């Protein structure tokens, strides 16, 4: 079954607890962490993850858009993240491997993320050691951008590799996912869909989450 991970980047930051309760029929809470260096925007960090942890029983999917995430992954795990994803572009391969190992040592799930211009092949060194691969369908940094349908071949390629080499690995897409664009993502083989504005701009959030399942 397709899983939905609403991004709280599109929630009301003055009412995060309320807005997390509004997505209780979803499968993950997607938390976008930005440092103003890896991406040209600054959002939220460790104290917010820690404060949100007791407000939901949903697993927290923490998407780190920060330089050298190896410096902080343990703190995000301790704050209550269940899954931590790091961008392959954000450090050397050695440090990305080290970040994944640190997340696993904390007993949490680890994932890698590919920006739109990063080829599918960049996932290969990590394919057999991660629990999730995230393919960005917008340039990371902001919610509400246009979905990049030209990322679908990359999703299909990675789906084939996952099925062959690590069938339990999840395949997530993030950016511009709505009740229309979700269909091609699912057809290409994604099984976790992040959606920010499509969820939080909806009149009926549970109905919108159901619609995004395709
Ligand atoms: C973008 C973030 C996304 C974003 C998605 O850098 O990683 O998670 O919040 O927002 P929508 O669904 O509005 O494109
Ligand atoms: Zn994200």
C-alpha cells in the first residue's frame, strides 16, 4: 500500500501540534530541516523535533537538507526521529556512510536523498544498507513548487534496483505531489509520497490523504 508523509513545512508553525493531529490518518510526519547553506532557506531543527515527538504516534521522517549531516544525525535520533534521510550531495561518500552507520547505531532507519540533477547511479553505493531512498521531484528548499515529471525514469530505475537488491527498502518522492501527480509517482514505483501544500491546503485533510494514495 502507498504511504503518505505530509510535510509540516506547509503547516502553521504557530500551531504545529494541532496541524500534526490533523494528519493522523497519514503514515509518517515528514520534517524538513534546512540550514541556509545546503539549501537557500532555514526551517526547524532538533528542539522542534524533540517537542513534537510526544504529540504523535506516527513515525517521524526527518529530511536533512544540511551540509555534513554526519555532525547532527545522532542528535536528531535522540530527539525522536524514526527515520533520518541525508542528501548524497551534502558530504563525501565516506561521511555519508558514517552518517548512515550512526543512525543505525541509534536503532533508527536511515535513508539517502537525491536532488533532481543527481543521477540514479549515485544511490548505488548505499542501496543495500539503507531502509529508504528519496528522489526529489523539486529542487529542495521550498514547498509549493511545480512537480518535475522528468524524474519518473529515475524513480523507475531505482525501483528496479530495489526490487533486485534490497526489496524491503522504501522508495519515496518529495515535491509537488498532489492528487494528479501522485499517479505517475505510484506507477513509477514510489511507495511513500511526501506532500506539503497538497495536504495542508485541502479543506478535508483526511480525504486528501486518502486521495493521494492513488
Ligand atoms: C522541499 C521539501 C518538501 C516540501 C514539499 O525542499 O523537501 O518536503 O515541503 O512541499 P510540496 O508538497 O508543497 O511541494
Ligand atoms: Zn522533504
